[in-house]
C-alpha cells in the first residue's frame, strides 16, 4: 500500500491538491495522511484574546485544528468508501519542513502532494513558499498541483532531461505508480544534452517514448514553449541534492518552473 502525505492548511488550494491526489490514485490501494502543522511563532494577538482562559493557546489552536483534521478525514472516508483507501490525520506544532521530515521517516512516506499558490515574485517564491521549502529540504518525491488545476486523465507526460542529470533508475519509480494501468506516452525534452533516460523496465510501460532536443534556450522558456506546442498532463523533473541543488535554486529555475507550470509537477529525488 502506497503511503502519501497530504499537508494542508485547510485552504481551497490545499484541498484542491488533495482532490487531485484522490483522483490520480483512485484505483490503487493507498494510505493518505493529512497533516496540519502550526509554527509556534505564528501565534497572533487574536489567538490570545479568543482563547479560553482555562486553556493554553497551544491547546486552543491544536483542538480546533485537530477537529478540522478529523472532519476532513471523515469527509474523504465517506466519499471514498470503496475500501482501497485508508486515511489518517496528524497535527503538529513545529517548523513545517521539520515535521514533514519526521513523518516521512516514521511513516515510510513515498510521495508528498502539495498545492502551490501561484506566487510570482522571485523572493516570495524561493523564501516565502512552503511548497518550495519542502521541495528544497525534503528528500522525498513531491507532486506539486497548480492552483485550481482539476484532474485530467493522463495521456502524455513530459520529462525534462538536462545536462549532467545522472541518477539511479530507482529514482524513476514514482512515475511507475502514476502511470500504472494507464496508456501514457512519455515525451522526453533534452535540454543541451543528447543523453537518454537510463535503461529501466519503466520505459517499457509507456505506450510511446519520444525524445525532443533543444539547445541554447533557457530552461524555463524551453519548457513553456514545449507545453504550448504539445500539451501534456504532467511534468517530471529530477532534482539533485546539495551543491548542484543549491545552485539550481539560486538560479531560481525550479522555483519558476513550479510556479509557471500549467500542469502538475512531479519532482523526483535521488
């Protein structure tokens, strides 16, 4: 059974990402874990004034959010009563990435699904977005669902392959979960490289595998142009950790891709 973590702040955007995850894996056994995290430093004056004098602010906020989580869990349990899905809900007072890191390890999480709010300012994208922080700091595959994007059955997936993107074939395993029992074509966009995807049984599961080469075009513009010419339902990129990863973020390519992508973005890790 696949374990999928669904961080939520109960916003419309995060609930939309949850709905997308349910539709994407509708025919497969999954455990979905809803997670709400409150950062202690985010207490505000209103919390102090509205909290019950007989309880702490922590107890007041945790009680309210735990109730929301239970409501969310029961709503989806009732909606998907076919028996393939299991649901759990967790609440934590912590830094979001610290909480997620602990749960990924403790619950053997195989995928994180989050929404993105469509922010466009570069500083806000890189330093203010919870989604980008999770992509940057958590070594677990992450599926980012654009704001307002509704599930569309997969027929074609774009995989952007860049120079020096070398990794173990096991890093591609999350794609297999996504395309299982589906007739999907894989469109590989080679940017300034002639290398191909490593030999893997995964490639044989696609209806077609096509390679497209572009040179001398910045990553974001190349991807945007391709998606306009040949529409796809999902985009996959691979992110390396540490030094290369930091350079990539300082260049903000990944931030720009995730916030401009019109389709869900699957971020793979080594």
